[in-house]
């Protein structure tokens, strides 16, 4: 049995608050998989695994504050990897590699390699970025994950206006790129570990923050504007589109425009197929300014949405605050006073690519019976005991459906 410690995720970081665990006890993870999200004094960041293993026990829960280097979980490492991983954690926590740094002094370690944290190397690899182009702000010029993120924001923002998270296959590329579009009031992080699951299956994965969400610039508050912004970040050649809620509407709007390039279309809890949508959820999310109000809205999402601590709710309110107006405008494009405004059914007629639609039978926001509006060739999956977040409640099943694997639903 080994331990996972809170690594240094920023040059000035001394502690962090746990926001959300993405791996549960008993679940296996691979090196580079995101285990949890924590909030530092600057932002919410991911804590990746440094080796393959199985999560045995979470030692801290959402809302708890953890000191740098403090154990946060117990794990069963894969054979031969535990000591190396724990040694790397200790190195991260202390933020020293004196032998390598002293040999260079300018961010280049002994042997000519750039001195960088494991997180920075993973982020650079996922983005196809040469680490020598990143200016390190750490001790002796060491490159941190925040350094890589800052450069990616500068490079991506002028060209696309969308912040895009990328996940490269852990092995050889065996499939076409998959683009995951999140729902209203959410961010790319809302997909939890689904991008990592798809990347392990050989697919490059792109996960943008939609306009006005997460780290992306605010759009004009229209579906048309959001559609154009997403179109600009799509890769060349065949591509698969996966959308949840608002993202499903955008994916459906983009599908006919891609023509033969569209390899597959997966719609999760899609609006635009029926007459009604939960007005209470949209209204609370657009106007909640207390943790109690926000908790009531999030509870309507169903399994996979929580639990939420008071500290996590406060962090979510801070995230929503500056972008709420733009998000609400997009919400009005989806539904007004509970009446849906979009109609995606005609867009799906005649698509040559396979269409898969997934609904939770316990979803109070979208009525699963709207699936009757889908074209006859669409594959429909209705999940018992699942609400508005099928990908959070049943990530293994959703990964299989996206990858086209046969799977039992229910």
C-alpha cells in the first residue's frame, strides 16, 4: 500500500482545497489520469497520477484544505511503480532537483533536457508543445504546469477565442479525433475522466470550454456564435462529435456542415427534440447568488452531480459570477419560460454518420420521451436511475457507447 501526496501545482502554492474527486475507491487509473481537482489561491487545477495503480482510499474529502505534501489518498501501485511514483511526489512537494538545476541554472537540466515538472511535461505532450518554447518561472527556470497553461492561453486565444483541453492517446493513434462539447453553465472539466478514457482507447480528444464558459472568451450569447467558435477549433479530416445538453445542440448544428467528415455523433441529454425544458433549473442557475440556491439547482442534475460541500459551492459561485450573463443568454436560446426554442430533429435527417442518443430516465430537465423525435436510424439508450448527467453517473457505459462498443444499457 502506498500514498499519494498533494503535489506542488503552482510556484506560490502552499495548500489547496479539494473540489472534486474523479476517481472512486476501487477504481484503476493510469499514469497521467486526473485523480481529483483542487482549488489553489489562484485557480482550480487537476492532480494527475504519476504511475498506474488502484485507488484504495480517499484520505480527504471535498471542501477540505490540504497542505503541500500531505497524503490525500492511499493506493495500490502497479508492480514496480510505487517507489518511483512516491519519490517523484516527494520531489514535487519539495520543488527541488538540485543536481539537475545546478548543472544548468537556466531551466535546462543535466543531459540537455528542459527542467520541468511531470504535470508540465504531460500538458506539453497533450498539446504537442515543445517545452523549450516555454519560459519557466520556477526555481532556476524550472517549467511548471502553470507556465505551460499560460503559454497555451496566449497561443490559442487570438486564433480561436476558445480554450481547448487536449488529450493525446497514451499509445498509438488508432482512431479519429473526438470533440467533446459540454453543457450550459458547465466547463470542459465537467466531462470528468471521460477524455482520458477515450484517449486510452487510441483517440486524440479535444475538449473546448464553450464561449463564456471556463477559460474561453465571452461570445455574443447566441447559438450561431458558439457554433462558429467551435467550428474554428475542429481538426481537419474525420472527426467524431459528442455533446451534452447545450453541447448536444451545437454538435447537431455542426453535423450537417461536416458532411462526410463526420464519423459519429453522440448526443447526451439533448434539448431541441421536445416542447418543454425545466425552467426552474435554468432560472436558478442564472440567478443563484447563495450556496443554498445553487445547491437546489445542482440537486436537479441527479446522480453524478455531487455531493457538494459548502466550500465547493462557494467556489462554483465564484466561477459562475463573471460569466453568468452570457451563459443565461445562451440558455434563452435553448428555452424561454420552459418552452424549448431549438429544433435539432431536421438537422439529423439524412446524416450518413451513425447517431447515438443517451437519456436518463430520471432526468427532470429533459424529458426522455423526446427521443421519439429522433430519426429512425438513431440508436437510443435509456438509462434507469440516471438523471441529466449520464456521463458522470455511468462513465464506463458512455465511453463504450462513444467508442461504438456493444454495451447493455439500463
